[in-house]
């Protein structure tokens, strides 16, 4: 199945701003990020505090909904999903 | 030796008289400075029923005890007055260097009342304050005024806060600009100066600003510096400016588009902070003592200036259906030079665009019409043609044309760049804001979208009443302290309390600090109740309660006013009509 990944702000300094990946059925945000970390040097350090914990203020959206309010890193992915990766950002 | 400059200047323009008094100890203790000083003084001196543009209104420029002390991001000053835009007891906050210079000139606050018979400027210099002839500057734009005053005063260190043509023409969207690009933006503060025939304040001097306990302050300074430097959010602000929010707000489906008709702008990437960094950005820029430097020096075609920040970027961009970033930057430069609130100006134009789209306005302006938008900004600044009608904001414009529902405002002040339909707690913060539509009186976007200090589900209401109260009170106290609100992404109430204690010598804990904020909030609320605002005004535009969002994850959602509002009144210690109870007022020392 295909999912589209978009990156923003400092994540763009280490990865493509948009790509579509063909990933296996049953994939989750966790397995998707593992795939991305294998492709892009430096992404893991920007994104993860520990193997299981995202850094403070990193936000990941699946189809516009923060995965924190879904199943976190275990949020399942479906064909056609859009995943947006945000490093810490703010403004106002 | 307490961080304060120690004096306040009271300027009676009608009599042409200046009185200088010591800054009262109880005012420091109960209201801290900045917004707190302003709220207390305006509340004491202005009848809530007074016409905001009459000589009886008072306008207060006030710094905080942490302003100009060398604490990172301790640069802010506050302008407080009865707002011409919506009659609330409003305050507008600005950075840059002016607040520091006002204290170096010897003043914690300048309190201006009456009306001068002719244009003047106020010259603050080493403990003196004079009213000087300003006739020669009347008619100038803010950049011209600033340059002319520096030249005429023969002092390159002088710092200027001034109005432009919009303030002179008493536009209710007029702001006050310092150092050409920093704005005390909202509520129409510039019109109050214009109504008093005050073109500018110019401050210079090098009087000492000494903390009570320098050693202790240095230790706290280092602690907060480290927290700010290590905070990922502050790093993003440096690299991409505040407009880095465009994409994350859009991807969440809450970037108001075409006058809040949609919550998703398909061309958002073209106006994003990331695009800005790759195209029009020349360099980042900071205010006094800033280690973040979220300001943007930019070049758009043959024009140079600062910005746009996130808010005007959104307002002239997504809200007006425009994806031309250089044009948005030029519109922002014009607002600064004309002395216009860039948010209110752009959202008034967006309102006119929807009126035009719906056929309610002949010879109007269509969404996405960049060239007409740029011309209209000038016309608003000079009150010309359609701009004359828009110069008092979207609310009056929409009412005049028989469609008040198309003004996306709360208490006549336009909403900022987030759609409350997908952010319930933020909706409550805006509906109850004591200065009307606003994002800096309790920034619930931080927990509900950005995840700081923790992630709150933006779609739910539970517990948001207490969160909103805490954010509103903490913000009021930060505004009183003289610190930049952006420090709150990295610092907590304990940090501010420690900074204040070391600087002022006052005993200060986090609960003390929050109570100062609560006192300020309630004082502003009491004034607004006397103006005539009621529970019915603690709401959002009908569109946001009745027309569901159409895109993305929040599709189908509206803002749900109850039980949020009643719960909020309860946690505030107010009655069911949103009035502070006698018990609450006694607790805060307000009766």
C-alpha cells in the first residue's frame, strides 16, 4: 500500500519534503518511521529522545490528526494515508 | 535598586503640563508593571462610558521591572488604554528597543491625558519629560517620522514610538510603531494618540537599571538562558520565524481561509516560513537582549522591510486567498509605515472580499486580487474610497453593509489565525478574552496544537476551563513583567517568579505571580462590564458555532460554547452571568 509523507521545518534539512512510500499491509507509524530513519541520516536524532519516545514537541499527524490522540507510534496506517512530520515549532 | 526606573511621567496635554512622580510601591507590588500598571491607571482615571477618542481617555506606555535588565527576551513594553476599536480596557504589547530606552530615559511609565491644541511629540531624556512641537512631523509615515526625529534631536541613540497617517486620521485599526517595524498593534491605540495630537514619543538617556540582587539575578538569568537555548521550539523560531506555523496549522485543518469559510489553504506552502527562509528572507533579527531572533528582515522586489510575521502572513495570505509571499510582505511593510494593525487591516479586507463574492458589495475586491489589496491597504491608511469604510475595522464595515455575520470578530476585534472550530480550548480563550478577538491573551494553541507544555486534545472540552484561566492569568503577569511571551514555550511560572524576585527584591512565588495576572484580568473584566459587555458577548461569530468545517481531520466540527463557558466562569470565581463575585474581588484586593 502507498502512504505519502510530508516533512516540515528542520526535518527538511535531512529528508525529502514529500515522498510516497510503498509499505507492507499492517504498517504503523512506528514501522514507517523506522523505514524513514533507514533512508535519511540524522532524522532519528532529530525525532526521537529514546527508541520509544518522540522528542518533546515533535508532532506527527495522520490525515491531520495528531497520533498522540490515536494510538501513538502504534497508530495503524492504511492505503492513501498522509503522514505529516513536524519538529518543534511555534509562533503566534 | 529594584529593576524599576523609579519614576512615572504624567502628561496633561490640555494644560501642557508634565508632572513626574515616583513609581508607587503598592503599584509595583500589586500590578508589577507593563500591562498591570496600565490596567490599574486606566481603570482609575477613565470612565468606562468615555468616548475612547475624547480628551478624557488616558493612554499609558509602561515597561516592566524585567524590561531592559539584560534578561534574555526582557524587552517588552505595553500600551494600555480604552480601545477605540471596541471600548474594552485593552493593551497592546511591543518589543524592539523602545521599552528599554524608556527606562534608560528614567521612566517606568508615561501616562498621557487630555488633548493638545496642536501636534506635539513627547521627549523623554535622562529623567525629564517635555511636550515639544510636532507640527513638522504631522502627515509623515512612521519611517519618515522616526528618521526625522533622530535627525532633529541630533541623537542616533534616540528611540521613537510613533503613529503614521492612520493614527492621525483616527483609524480604529491604527497602531503604534517603534523602531519602524515593531507594533503595539491591536485595538486602535494609534487612534488614541492621534486624537490627542501626539505624533510620537522619543526616548533617550543612559540612566542605570539596577536589580536588587545582581548575583542572584545572574544565576537565574543563566538558568533561563540555558532553557531557552535548549528548547527546540525557540530554535525553530530563529530558523523559520513565526510563519513556521503556517504549515502545521494548515495540516491540522485550522488555518482560516477566505474569511474563515474554510480551514485549509491548498497553497499554504507558498506562504510558509520554510518558503520565506528560501526566498525573501535576508536575515533574522531580534529585539533588545533577544537570543531567539524570530524577527525577519526581508526583501520583496525592490522593497525592504521586516516581516511578515505569522499573523499578517496568514491574514493577507490564506484569509484573503492570496499566495504571493512577496506581495504579502509588501502589504505588511505598508501597514508598518502607515501605522496600521496588519491583522485587523487584512481581515477587514478579507471581509470585504467575501461581501464582494456574495454580491453584497459593488465595486469591491475579490479573493486573491493582490494588486487591489495592496492599493486598498494604502487607502485604509489614508481613509480614501473603500478604505475609508474599512479603516474602522470589519465589524463596523459589515454592520454598515447589513451583514454583521461576515465580520469574523469577537467584541468587534477580528480573530487571529486559527479556526476555533477545530480547537475548543482556544475558542474559549478567544470568546472570553478581555480585549476581544486575540491570540496573545492566553495562547491555547500551545498545548492544543503544538504540544507544549503537554499535548491536549484540541477536539475536547474537558479541563480546558482551568487551562484557559491559567494561560490567561500567566500571560497577564508575563505582560506585566516586561518579558516576551515567547519565553513561555521554554519557561514556567517558577522561572518568571525567580527572575522578578531577584530583580525587584520582592518576595515572589509562582502562585503570587499568577495572582497578579488574575488581578489584572479581573480589573480589565470589571471595566468591560461597566462598558456594557455581557455574557452574550463571550462568544464567537455565528459561523464558527453553526457552519461545520469542511476539510481534513476536524471536518464536521463547530465550536461548542457550552458547557465550556459556564465551567470557565465557575473556575474564575464569577457568577453565572460572568461577573466577578464579591468574594473573588475581595480575594484579589479589588474591593
